[in-house]
């Protein structure tokens, strides 16, 4: 009898808003922690949680702790909408963070707009609504990737690295965002003097990449650019190599990139990244390693960069939000944000009313170096103006 | 030439998976919709044994194969056994539920990270040169060989050994078979064990070739039309059906639109359902007039 | 239907009536009153859950018609929902069509798809409908994805809330009443369908197909009718879903969604409308319950990151348990409870081998 009373009391307690939660900055996060794309979104969620935990250990922001409430939307838009509703209405979040597949953006944006709570995109790909000159007032993006600038970067790198005329192969995964990115690259290639000779769109759950790779190889490209989820990027490359293709490959570095460079061990496999890789051994990397030592992480620390940057953004924003926090104050702080990424990114993240993305997008290029038997940087920060 | 090689590899993959569907359907008239998930479990078991026994890869593979067989028998004994005698509908729903459960369990045990059993085993996967400049990877070649061996073994088993004949008998007329003293539960358990063994084998080989993550279940699902096209209770049909689907898929990827590859097996399925629903070599089912 | 205390109706009129005893009428009235007053006192989260239940119930009722009566599994439920949702989305984006055009259009598309996929498979005995609806799922998802990409809506199609004469429907509470009306309508429709000539034909072919055929019931035709009605209802549910979420995207319609609907029908209990409703409530609430339990228990944060996997596993286990030990589902439990109270202080021990 006593136990059921206890359980009933616990139930009643959990259904009411817990009073002690009000004494913290509440940030709500909805991420695809599990589900089909978990490999790409779970690491940033883990690392932002790690960041907030060690932030609270350092005393929090303005003397108050930061409470990060994580909802798992499993990559489903309806769950993302439900998460957003719950985080706003029930948990009184003053800032929403999204780390999820692009199909979940719509519902979260709609909920954020309805409640006028700012929404930060922390992982995945930046939506077009954050770009200057007229970004949506509530949407902000700290993610490293962006459709247009990634393509420009890749094309520029290919042009610089080639002496002979370039025949470019393009690879996307057959999901709308990836296809849009590759279509953009295809349209911009002539401006760099590059001829696209083949474009492949590979369905998501393919057992065997060989048919697509052989089609690609048949067009005889000497460079291939791939932009999409990591599994497409790396498996296409491996399939091409198995078919005896000898060209060079460049692709966007997603979270698993650094570890995978060591697994693939091919000098012609280039990745460009907006985050500095761990091989650079910057002080901020040591900071991350120290923070990870105590916590039991499911994913390797090398996949933590985007989430850490999101954590930095959250910390800087909340620092400028006087107590008690409200969504309007957070929005004002975000519109005037300046974050020093301590070398993780090529430059600071600066936001204003006309730019919710950044002023410059920086990239570094890495590949495997067989002599050193380690991944190495090929090109230092290249800045691209964001107009 | 490369196209032909690609077709043969894909056909081998589908054939190896669909013989599992056929085995169970032929023997107990149950559609095992958890086949894709059982493939996944087999591949994950290989990853675990490879990580544990890093030093001796051959033992790891053998152990994983045996474990696959055991999992199949366990599934029958613990779960499907209670469904014998019930409506086939209930049994199929049970396999669906099993599939869902396995999918959740694999993520709980092994996490959603993409795994690479090849690395854990310490083997490498070079590409071999064939006629012309067609290439094939070593694992794909092994897969084709494995499919051939498995099919030959199954034909021999079902045609000539005692247990094989018992399985065929149980498939044709369970009541009569049990009256003649054939242990139905034993036969069904064996069918499930063999089916899961081939599924595990297929999963292992696919994951060795291209990494291991949850999307492998889609392949299992796409192989199902291959089994149906040939006739759900015919092994020879499964081979031919896989070949047809593989040809259609690779040619359409090459010449029409690569995105069709997901849908092609099901298009072929629908066409076959309209023209000859019981497949090319399946036993005739009755047709109602509409 | 007969319950343990006996069957007392003596005329067709009595048989057709929905509520006959005073207890039934009073409890129905109280239940309706609760339903109508709930949104004014409940928290928005609960209103959202209730809305989800109503929306899902329409689809579950549709599936019950096919599975409980035609005895076929349909694995293409997510595909039909997607078809309805995409019809609404496409008509809205291309032609700015209002809801009173998109809803009937979704219904038509649903009916057409039902015909295309039901016709070849329902003529056969066995699980051919399951197989062909699997094909339906992938084909619809492919078409939806192609549309999204070709027309540039890479992150999905956003819909405006439906407006009827200037008043737009976006408040959770307003949706509650609208969806309640739709769900109640679907339930009444299903009940009436089952009491009609079609329903009697279905009952006949479920009991014994050969005898039904001998009595002149057109077996394949009635199976096809069940599937077409079911797909029409499901498509309409998909259209409503699109408007409720104000968003259509192909990723929301996975095979797991189809399996969830099948689970609702199994867990609820095959062959009864009440079963469809109980199953819906159970399946929609299950993830929330799992989440609440894992939040209460003192587990580490990393476990809560595996909610999806836990959900899947719990879901599969529950389905299996119901199939093995309670084949009549929640309705079976409900009826046993009912019989206990009806017969008290006596108890009925059913004869071995009887239902």
C-alpha cells in the first residue's frame, strides 16, 4: 500500500511543474537523437549536453544554472512539432535548439513563430531563412555547413588543385536537401571553368553502391564532389575505388569524417570542414577532451565540434540576458551576438538583425597523409564572404 | 561488362536473402516479415564475435554463423511455436512484431553508430580484375560463391536427405505429415534455423562489403518481391526472381533514373501480381472472380 | 452481441439500436459530456495528445474494417496517409485549393489507390494484399519525394491552416472539436456500415467463406469494397493530418507507421470498432508512458537518449504479448471485465474450446 502511495505521489509530482526548475535558464532542444539518422545528430546533442554540464559546473551563467531539456524527435516532423510545443508550453523554454533532419524544420519553425521563441539550428544544415540580407527574425544558425558556400568552396578548391581541365562528377543522396546542394554545384561549375560530366542521386538505404559508382565511373570524371549524409559520401568513394577509379574526391566533412579518414587511408580523399579537426590539437580541443573524460560518451570526442560551438553560442547568448529571462531578451541578445570560437571555427560568429548566419564562412581542407600515417591539413582557413 | 558483374552480384544478394523467405513459407506458409531484421542481427553478431575474438577471424565468422542458426531456432521455440495452428494472419503479425522488437533491441545493444566488421576482423577487401576492365570486390565474389553453395546445399538437402523430405512433406500437407509421425515442431524449428542462418550469412557478407547500420533491413524488404516473383514456395523460383529483379534494377539505374531502384522491385511485384500472382514457379492458388 | 448475461433482443428494431439499456445511455451521456468539457480544463499537451488520438482513430477504424472483416493485413497504411497528405499539399501549393476541395480530392485518390492495389490482390487467398500494399507504400513515398525535389520544396510542403469563411482553424482547442467530430463521424459510419447489408455480408464471409459464397455473397467483391472504403477513409485522415501539422514531408510516412496502425488493430482486438478505438489510445499513449517511466526512474542521461530504441522494443514486446496471450486484445479484456460485473456474484467459466 505504501509503495503505491509513493508512486501516486511521484506521479502527481511529475505532472506539476517542478518549482525549482524556474530558477534556471531553460533551453529546449529537439534532436534526432535516435532514429534513422542518429549517427549524424546524436553526437552534437551529446556534446552540447556535455558543454552545458561543464558550464554549470563552472557556475552557470550570471550565477544561475542552465537547464537543457532534450527531446528526441527521432527525425520525425510530427514528433519535432510535439517536442517544440511541449518545450515552450510546459517547460517554459526561452530558447529552442534544433539538431535534426531538415524535414523537422518546418514544424519547429511554425511552433517557434507561434510562441515567438527564437530557434537556433545547431546541427544538420542551415536553412535558407538565416542568410542575409533578410533573415527570418526568429531563426539562427550556428552549423558549419551551408548549401551554397560548401559548393563554392569545393569548386574553388578543385580549380586550384588541378592543372588539367576538370571533368567533375557529382554525387548526392536522393533526399531533397542533398539534391538541392548538388544541383547548385552543377549550376555554378561552369563559372569556375569546370565541366560537370555526371550527376548521381543515390537512394538512402542502398545495399550496394557499385551500380551507381560504375555509372559515375563510366563518365570518366577526374574529380568527384559529393554533398550529403556521410554514408553516401564515403560509400560512393569506396565503391569507386573498388571499381578501379583513380581520380580525386572532395566532400563535406560531417561528424564522423576525422575517424573515417583513418579508416579509408586514401590520399585522394579530401574533406573540407568548417570546424578545426582534433589533429590540430588546439587548446579548445584539450578543453573538450578534459570535459569528456568524466562523462561516459557514446560517440568519440572527434565528433563533438558542432555541438560544442552550439554550446558556446548558448553560453554567450544567455550571458547577455538579464534575469529573469524571456524570449524577447534572448532574441535581442542573439541579434547582437559575437562568439569567439577559440579556433574551432575559422572566425568568430557574429550575428545582427540582417545576418543570422555569419559574416564569413571559413573552411579547412584535410586528407590522409600516407607518409605521416595520419590525417593532415591541406589548406588553411579560406574565408568566403557571406553576402 | 561491368554491368553484367553488377547484376550478378545484386542477384546473388537478393537470392541469398530470398531463399530464407522461401524456406519458411514453403514449410509453414508463414511470411516471415522479420527477415531483414534477422539479417541485421546476424551481421551484428559477427561484429561482436569479431570484436571479442580479434585474433582469430575465422573462428569469429564460424561462431557468428552458428549463433545465427541458434537465434533462428530460438525464435521458433520461444515465439512462433505458439502460433502454429493459429491463423496465418496472426503468425505474420507476430513476425512483424518480432521485427520491430529486434530493431529496437539491436540499437539498445549495439548503439546506432555505423560499424565496420571488416576492420574488427582485420581483413581487407581488394578488388579483383575480371574480363575486360570489369572489377569486383573480393567479398562480392565470395558472396556469389556462397549463394551458389547455399542453393546447391539446399537443393540437395530438400531433395535427398530425410529431414529435407520431411520438410517438404510438412509444407505440402501438415496434417497428413503429422499423422505419419513427422515431428512438425522439429521441422519448423529446423526451417527457421536454416532461414536465419542464410539471413545471417547474407547480412555478414553485405556488412563486410559496405559497413553495418540499420538500413540493411531495407535490403531484406526489397528481396521479398524477388521471392514472390519466382513463387514463394519455390527455391528455383527465388533464384530466377532475384535475377529478374536485379536485371531490372541495374538496367534502370544505368539507363533511366537511379531513384527508381527502390521502387523497381515493387513495380515488378505488382506486374506479376496482376499477370501471374503465384509467381513463375509457385504452386497455383485459387483465383476469385471479381 | 451476446454478453455473458445473455442476449435479450427480440426484434430487428431492438437489434439495430445503438444504446438500449438505461445504464448504457447514461454512461454514454456522461462520457460525451466529459469529452466536450475536457479541453477547457486540460493542459495543451493533453489536448495535443487527444487530437492525435482522434486523428489516428480514423485511420485505425479504416484498418479495422480491412483486417477485422476482410481478414487481410494492409502494410500500406502509411502510403495511403501519405497519398492523402500529399494530395492536400500539392493542391494547396499548386492551386491554392481550400479544404473543401482537398478533402474530397484526397478521398477520391484514396479510393482509386484502393482499387488499383486491391483488385489484383483480393482475388487471391492468402497474404497477397499485404504484399501489394507494401508496394503501394514505396511507390507513394517515391512519388512524394520526387514531387518535393522537382518543385523545390526540399524541406517539405508547408500548408496554411484551413479556413472556412474567413475563420481559420489553428487553435488546439478548435482542432479538438473538429477532430472529435470527424472521429465520431467515422465511428458512427463504421458502426452503421457493420449493421447494414454490407456489414452482414462481411460477417458472413468472415465466419466461413465457402458457405458465404454458397449463399450468394460475392466474396472477392466485398473484400475489395472493404479495402476501398478503408483506403478512402485513410486518405481523408491523411489530408486532415497534413492540415493539423501544417506540414507535409515524405519522411513522416515510414513503414513503422504502418506497423503502428497494424499494432493498434491487434492490440485493440480484431473485428470490433471498440477495439480500434482502444488500440489507438493505447498505441498513441505508449511512447508518452515509456518516456514518463524513464524520466521517473533514476537512470543516467545516456539511457534517455535511447528512447527510440526503448520505444521500439517495448512496442514489439507488447505486440507479441498480446498476440500470444490475449488474442482478443483489449476488447477481450474489456469484455471479461464487463462479464465479471454483469454476472456478479456468479462467475462464468467458458467451456473449453469455446470463444
